[in-house]
C-alpha cells in the first residue's frame, strides 16, 4: 500500500509538472483565400512574426483558413476549441465571419481577438462579447474622419455604395448618423456582393443622383470595382473609400482609377510620414520594419498590422494571466480575458490601446489619419 501511495504521489508530481509547463496555444482563423484574401494573407504572414515564447512559456500558433466563408470560419473555430484546446482565438479577417464566431467562443468561454472592423463585434450591449476583443478601428471613428473631411471640402451631397453584408450595413449605419448630424445629405444608397463582377446598375443610379462625393464601403480588392466603374462612366466628383482598402493589392487592382481617392487609415499605413511627435510612430515603424525585412519594401498593409496588434495584446496579457493559472485550463482562459480587459497605454501599430469592461477596442483618435492616394501611393494629409 505504501508503495502504491508513493507511486501515485510521484505520478501526481509528474502530471503537475507537465501541466505547469503546458504551452500557450493560440488558434488563428484568417481569410487567406477567397474575396478577402488580400486582407487575410498579410495577417497570416504576420502571425509568423509573433513571439514563440511569452514569459518563459512556449507559444504554439495553429492557423486555419476560412476561405472568406462564414460557415467555414465557425467550423474552424469549433475545431480549434474542441480539438486543439486553444487558450485564445485570433480572427477572423472579415466582419461577417467574426460576428459568426462570437457565439462559439462565448459558449466555450474562450477569449477572442478579432481583426475585423465593425463595432458590433465588441458591442457591450451583447453579453456574449464579454469574451471578444478587436484591434481594427471602429466604423464610427473612421466615419467621423470622412464626414469631417467632406465638410471641409465643401461636400453637400453624398452617395453610398457598400457590401451587402454586415460590413456595408455597419458602415452605412454609422456614416448616415454622422452625416445627418452634420447636415450632409445622402442622395443614394446602393449595395453589391463581394464576388460581383459588375456594379453598372448601381453606379448609373448614383451618377443620376448627382452627388458631390461617393463613399465606397468595401474592403480589399472587391472595393475597386465600384470605383473603376464610376470612373468608366465619367463621374467627376470626390471619391472616398474606407480603411478596408489600405493595402497594395487594392492599389494594384484599382490602378489609375484610384488617383485622388481619400480614405481614413491607421497610422501604420503612412508610418514614415508621421511627425516624430506622433505617439504611434515608433510602434508603427517597429511593425513595418519587421514585416518588410521578411516580405520586402512596400509590402506592409494595415491588415497585417491588426494581427500584429493582436499579438501585442496577447504578449501583454499572458504574463498577467500566467500568475493566476496554467495554459490549457478554463482558469487560464478567464484570467487571460480579464488581463486583456485591463490593458492600458499599450502602443501598437495602429494606436494606443486602453481596454476596459465597456470598451474591448480601446483605441482613440490617435488611431486614425486621413490619407490621399497620389501617384499610386499613400500620402498623409497633414
């Protein structure tokens, strides 16, 4: 009997040691293929740049592609939680996919950091978002910047065309409220699908409304289609895009039809052009330099930077959580969630993060700049 007790005690010690040295497991869902691939690929590339150890613990990243499909995003999330026993989920790339993943992570009580923009992803009125954080700027922050710029440009009327999904709807809801408050009349409201190959009908309606400006609420390369069609049909007014187009693939696909376009963006897009007094310049340049060292000069995008900021949040929160519990346990997931909510003054590539129980984004106006596309490149509007 004494021998059995000694053996059990020894086994218990071994099991505790294994638990104590358990790795932090991070599940990642990105849209590396499909219509959102130009956003998801730099995110996937960035995950490879994230730290492989945090506070002495090894970090394992399991990256799955959702192919820009909502059903696949949900399936991937369930697999990561049920089979891979991840401690946290990073993803996904798009708003519809991220919104669909919320139910899964909430049910499993697993923290999630989204790389999509809609404010609905972290709506404090939804109890399920207790487990969800995100790194991209909210639509309302960027809508405010666009409306302010339009007013300063003398715009009185504006037409809207956006994706016929949660991204487009979120943008219209926020933009229309701010536009109404500033007496900016919306004279047309059109939608199109991410995979559409023609928007001629929508564009002809917009041109017939004779707006001073057009706002295109799309992301990635599919956002180029309305702009190219507007130019083809002879539209001469101002054109605005959202921060969903801030990558080189969009510039490549849109080409000369992008010239003169205005958009709000995270400071990382024009990091080198920021004044030295900008509090985000140093942290933004850190990401730019690390990404371009691997993928070449000019390869960086704001979308990869959302993944970088998710990694920074994890690296900041995990040491706090490790003091309370071991990876692989429910207690660690809870402690990690709590630690994320307590992040303060963390300088990322896109801004300064200050999380709270009612704010799971934590970015302020330091997280945005206005940019103009000029000579095929991004130019900071000072």
